[in-house]
């Protein structure tokens, strides 16, 4: 099979400004993401404001080798049906207009979080609904919910991570609900951060576990320190304790690593991120995210495939989803775009590129470590670039109902991080179904 190469440059060759760049957003962007989850957003830095970054071009080659930052292509469902496995690079393509639109809408799906229900909140421009992702080499079929449910019959799929994991989960629930109603069978935690649904038609369970660091973490609170505490050598047992019940795990994290935090390994403090007043060394969040993903994938392998009692597991790692703030979070026009970027109009660079790169590298490293074990399948769901090209897909001011009914206000909250439902995030699950089709084909 051919591979996809991505010419990332070694960080050691970056300029001093390039090295210092992430620190420029340490104070601003973490506050924005925390407040967005609670619907009280703050101001992040726009990707357009990341200077001196090297753009990433993703291309397909016929080489049989694979670079650490590239993903092996996989066949499309049409190729699986014909038995001809032709590799396809789903990361390189364009958004093209699509008259069909989404499978569902804001009134036909009852599991959409209110802040992402842009249609019922009065967003007037509905053109963002009529685009589909078209890879340069192949075609992504329209999502077929019956196929998804059939592949996962009698199985349990769990989404583990931050609010982007929840966003992707709710997209999937809405698409599956077009053929089979989900039954909420479990809920726990503040704002229902731990939930499970059951599709009785196929005996499929779908869960979401709130774990914004994947590893053990103590989130900051009003009564405690004003920073998070992360234990990078231990997974978060709030989700990992149920790992034995999971047949497929979808991991999605990133934004919460921008928040102020102190990092531990064992009983030792490794350092901290934006912790003025504490006697700890300041370290960047890139290596911390890398350690967290490494610990998580290593633990999954140890518990589910290396252990003699393990019965195998499929794992998806969804790559970093960029934000699209172009102005202040509490003013009109924070993310004003109404159409996708075209190819070449927006480059993948800076923090978005770095986060995506290290996630892909850790997936490929874990694949190498786990390939000797039967029953372990792992894939990066590389959605960073295609998501970067959809600045029009966020709720913006329509995170709240009819925010402009009385005209443009001086202050209005905007969400330019999460995705409208329906919206571009539905494409993530279309591609995930293609991954499942590939795995199912290989299993046969």
C-alpha cells in the first residue's frame, strides 16, 4: 500500500520566534476553551495570527515507507465492495457543494447539546449545511447508519476525551438515530459528562466519558488551586476502569492542555504550564500532550491485548480540531465566515500543525509497539486539515438562542471552537465509518 508523506520540519530548526510562539497564547487560549465549555467563552488567538510557521502540505506518494508524521491510507467502501484495495488519502481534498445536505436537522435529533443546535437557535445562513468533503483520490460515501450499526452489532463504542469527543459523539448519535432510536440507559456527573445509549435494533452501546487529559487529572475549582494537576504516568480510571467492556475506543483531546497546570510523574513534579507564583519550571504543553497519549495507548495495549485475558480492542485517535476566532469572543463577527476555505487559501501551521503532528506520531509509534499482538487495531482519524478549512461551521453567536433578534448587540458570546450539528463534524464520522469498513474487510 502507498503511504502519505507530510514534510514536517524538525523543531530544532525552527527560529527563536517559532519556539516562543506557543507561549504567546498560553494566557489567552486556555481561558477561552474552559469558558466555552461552560458557555462563558474567552478570547483565543486566531490561527491567522501565528507568524513564522511552516505550512504543512499533505501529499500521497508511492513509497512503501512511512514517515512518523504520515498516515497509511486506507481503502474506500467502494473499493472494499469490489475487493480491490486502492489506498486513498482522505486528508487531502476540497469542500465541494452538495445539494443533498445532512441526514438530520436540529429538530429531528433530540441528543444535540443546545449550544451546538445552530438551526433551532436561529442561524439564518444555512449554506454551511450543503458541503461535502471530496478527497482528491477517491469519494467518501454518504454515511450509512445501518452499515455502522451492523459492523458494531453486539459491541460497545466509547468516546473518551473533552468536549470535542462529546461533539463527535452527538453527531454520530444523530446520524444513527435516522434508522434506529437511541435509548439513554445511563447518565452521571455534572452536565451529564458520563452517558450511555443503547440501540436495541443491533444491541450496540454508545458511551461518552469526560476525560479531558485521558490521564489522571484533578481539574481546578473555585475552592482549590487555580490550575489543573496532571499525572502523566497514570490513565484516568474514571474511564479506564470500564475499558474491559469497550470494543472500540475513540480518543479526542487537545484544547484542555492549553490551560494552566502542574505536571506530575509518580511523586515528582515535572514542571508546570503558566503557573506564576509557583516554584516550578515552565515547560511546554506539546511534550505533556505527547506523554498523555503515549501513556494512554500503552495502557490500552497492556490491558486489552498484551494481557492473556485481553480480547482485543479497536482504537481511533481523532486529531486536533482547530478553532477559528478572528475577533474578540464577546463581539459580533468572532467567526463570521459563511463558506469553507478553498485549497491553498488557508495553511495548516503553528499550534494546529504541531498538535496534529505529535498525535499522529504517537499513533504510529503505538501501532509499531502493538503489531505483535492479535486483536489490536489503531488508526488516527486525521481531521485537522479538513476541519481547518471550515471556518463557517461553528455556532458563533448562535451558541445561544436568537442572539441578534434585537439587532447586533455590543457584547455577544461566540463559540468558534465546537461545531454546529448538523455540520462539518459529521464528516469525521463518515471517514470513521470508512476506517471500520477497512477493518471489517481485513478481518474477512
